[in-house]
C-alpha cells in the first residue's frame, strides 16, 4: 500500500504543476488521484478526509468541464 500512496503523491503533484501551466489534463489526473485517496482514507477509517477527497473529485470533474467549455468558446 505504501508504494501505491507514493505513486498517488507523485501523480497529484504532477497534476498541480500541470494546472500551473493551464493544462486541462490536470483535472483527469486529479480525478484519478482524488478518487484513489478517498478510497485509501475510507479503507483506513479516515472518514472526514475521505469525504474531503470525494469533494475534490467532484470539483475536478467540474473543472474539466468548465475548462473544456472555455476552450471551445474561448
């Protein structure tokens, strides 16, 4: 499990860097990592943080949709 969480950490950071450079694909990385972190936290009984990452997942979906619309109508 520890190797998996380190992978999630690296991919999450890559998503942040991609966001700094206005890359829409950052939201897809965040969808994956936020969902995975929510499941890890749920597994370990860290329920408040699991909900937090669930909300982050939803916000990543909204961000991907919003950035997609702005790009089409830009």
